């Protein structure tokens, strides 16, 4: 079943020609390599951990099959590899000494480093996945920190990907849980695209949509089994992550797989949340941040959908619409890092519309709202359900678990909108003048986050009630 879907997806992909997911799939590496690159020499690129987990075995199998091998390039296991540009420069220096095809053996960070390095050396590459931890394997572009900013640097996706379920099964629990959260985030990112489509901001591309959305429910319906190491659940997760990447590849944009929940994650990432701390000394994963963002956006959606956006006072909304200059000032006030501030101003102004254009957009919204509301409802799940699924998979589901202060979490609802020009539910709520009011409701004592905060029990046994912000601030300062 999965194989057929992947075959069909590969027909839509521009760079990736082979994907093999299965138990014992490492055995297929030499054959896949030959089909993809003929008799070219190969070089395994890994880090100390992934070299042990699969890199050695990949090298051995390639050697035995008669491929010419260049000595493996292995990044140290400690400290954990970080996706920063200096690592690309190191690897590039080594790749330029020969003409071997890189075989990346690793997960997100390693794959991104090899992807961009190979691209800069004008060489294709292949990837052997070691964890079902995110959907970037088959995506174009690499997420790299350069000049103090996390950026997506353009580069081709791998020509081939092999994922051995036996290897994925032995990845850390947190990595598999991270992949689950990244995939579950497509529930809200899909809703965002429905909105952008209905408001004629960005039309839905049927192929890109189908690859990510058609089987999303099936890929994500067994979080507890996944956590327990069930092979079928890992296989479905990996299939989802690979198809999600192929969706981005086919549409040449991450719109297919990334919405407001990713903007939450990216903002936190750029501000260094969880670097070098958290779980077992490894940085807080992309998926874990996306997971918390997904709960946050699903909760916002519930409040947005309760309202009748077909019955707005368009005239008064246009009267109070900020000028470009006022908007720029407000964006600058919300950011403290100069790089982030510059990027946010650029992205926000790129999606700025005049009051006249706002009137047109809101009139369109009035016409499409009943149908759009229904479509979005079908696409979404209740925030509480998403929270339960993430919990069952072993993911964090709220700010405290990822080391974020409640007040910073609350501010993310407004700040995340500014860092990307992509139109999401945050923009819909902003355009219709309800963003602030909805966020207020979410954090009120009986609101979604107010209730979550109240359920956290303090170390001394008393419960957090009333003003969650001051309570949690106090808790944080205690550490
Ligand atoms: Zn993601």
C-alpha cells in the first residue's frame, strides 16, 4: 500500500528518484546507489552516533558490492551536531578533495548539512535515514543557521532515500516522538492553506495538497503504539514524513507542510529556545516545538471558528487599519534581536495590504465564510484531542515543558505572525480585528491555556490559579 503511494509521489518529485522504506532496507543501499549514480565512488557522511547506528554497515555493504569508497567523514558525537554554516564549510572542504557521492547517514541536522554541502559542490547525494524525526529528508532546501539567523538555504533534495525500520526503531524515543509532532502539525498547516486559498492569497495546489493531507489521519492515528515501538506505526509515520517532504518538493514551497504552528517553532528556534539544554543534553527538537505550536494554533482556531466572520463591520475595521509605517513600528517594538527585527519587518511589509484592499478581502471573506468555516472544521481536530495524541506519543504539549515562560508563549501569538509573509490563521485573526481578543480568551482562567496552567501542580503542592503569568514567572525565577 505504502509502496504504491510512494511510487506515485515520486512521479511528482523533481529531485528524488528512489525511496525505499522497510525492515532490512539497508541491504538495498548498494543497489539504490548504483541505480542513482552508476559506478561513481561513494563517501559515507555521518556523526559519531549515526556512524555506529548504521554508517559502518552502509559502508561495509557498499564496499562488499564493489563500490569505490572514499574514507568516511564522521562529525564528532559530542557536542550534538548543530545545523550551522561552519559545519557546511568543514564538510565542503573535505568533499572538494575528491569526487565521491555523499551518502548521508543520519537524521535532520546531518541531512541538512550534507544536502547544502553537496549542493555547493554541485554534486547529488543520497540519504540513509536513522530516525523518523522530521519531514525534511525529501524536502528541497536546508534549515541552517547563518549570520545569526536560521534560514532555509536552497538546495536540491536527495536523489535517493533509504529508511530501514530496524534502524529507525532503535532511534531515541524523543526523535520518533518529534517526527510524530512534525507530522501532526499538518492538521493546522492544512487549515491555514484552506484559508489562504479561499481568500485568494495562495491557491491550493491539488498535488501538493494530496501528498500531505490525503492519508494524514491514518499516519497519525496510533501515537501510543508508536511510542511503544510498534513497527507498523513507525512505518506509517516514516511514510507520512517522506510524502510530506515530497509534497514540498513537488510544490517547491513548504506551504504544503508548514503553517502558523511552524512560525511558532521558527520564532522560538531563532531566539535560541532549548539550545544545549532540555532532554538528555540534546537541543529541543524542531518537532517538539512544532507540536506545542500545533496545540496553540488548534486552540486559536476553535475561538476563530466560533465567530461569524461573515458578519463583520468592514467599515470600522478599515478605519482602524494601521498604516504601513504604524505596522512597521509595532513589529519593531515586538522584537529585540536586530537580525530578527530586520527579517520580521521585511516579511510583515511583504504581506501588507492597504485599507482599500482590506475592504475587498473582508467582503470576499463575508461571501466565502460559511463554506470555509465548514471546510476548516472538517480539516481540524479539537485542540484537546491533538494535545492528547501528542501526549500519548511522548511529546511536550505546553510552554512549561519546553522551558518557555507563559508570558513569552502568549506573546508568540502576535509575534509569530510577523516573521513570515505566509498567510495563516494568525493573519485572518489580525485582519478581522479579533487576534488580541482571542488570545485574551485563551489565557483567561477558564480559557484553553488558563485551564492547562491551572492543572500544573507546583512543587509545593499548591495549584496555579488566577494570574498564570505572575505565578509561572515566579516558578521560573526559582530555578
Ligand atoms: Zn517541520
